[in-house]
C-alpha cells in the first residue's frame, strides 16, 4: 500500500484543508475550559491554529507546531486576519522529535496527528516526546481516529489511506493508522505518559495525560 508522507500531503492540500477547519472541537473546548491557567501551552499538529486560539484562553503564550509549512502559513494568515495581539510562535517540526525544551508546557493538545505517524515505534516515540516537554503537573489531551468511527467496519487497528478531494476534483491520499481503543491504551501504556482519563467521542479515542514521576 502506498503510504504518503504527511508533510508533503498536507503542504499540497493546506489551503483547502484549513478552509474547512474553522471551529475548535467541543472536546478540546471542554478540556481547556477545565484546565488550570498556565504560562505556556503547546498545540502539536496545530494545522491552521484553531485549537491554539482555544488554548490561549488558559495560557499566557501558546506554541503551535506542525510538520507542514503550508499549514503553518495558513495559521499565520489566520492570526493576522483576526488581529491577534498575544502572538503564537509557529514552529515547523517533527512530532516524534519535538524541537522544544523539556519540562516547559503546562497545557497541551495533540489531536488528529498521532495517527499519521508510522510505524508504531515512531508513534510511541512521539508520545514520549510529549511527556518530555510537559511541565510537572501539566496536562495534555491526545486523540486518534479509531475503529469506533461509523466509517469503519473493523475491530482491530489497521493502516489505510483516506483521500482528500481538492476543489478541482483531484484526490490526495493521506496515511492513517486507525486505532482500536485497546491498541490506543497499549501505546499510551508503552510510553512514559501517565493517563488521567480516557473516553471516546465522535469516532475518536481521547486520553488526558500528564508527565510521569
């Protein structure tokens, strides 16, 4: 099976993809609303920056990180167009090797991104990286697309591609690892993160996580 590179894929579809992602997910709004205020927050796989805006409700400063330079440019334009004066540093980087200092972020979201990484060892490395950069007592919300989604008829995790259709009709394949809930639990357990809560919603598995001892 062809496994397209996420960075190349999202650079190609960045403008159209960002235009369809206007509002934050309600699960993220709820998570952030319940979080303690912090000086620094992180959005891993920030895309067009919609969830970084939500994090700004609880953080003095928010860093948005994405592998796609094209998506980061859509985030920059979004912030300029909205006249944000609090600033969002935008960083191009690999979620499995975060170019960030350890023990810094009191709050984070890592949604709709982990399932684009391959193989499993890289996904676990990425979870370990999230643990590394979280401050003591920090919390992050992690999500992956799962077999509980009504699009799938499977009870085991699997690799696949999901096409994105551009306005001219061109289709661009995107690599996904579709998790089953038990597999997601296993990968979290294999990482250095501590799971504080877990739930399922809208075809996704979620976990509220923090750093280990």
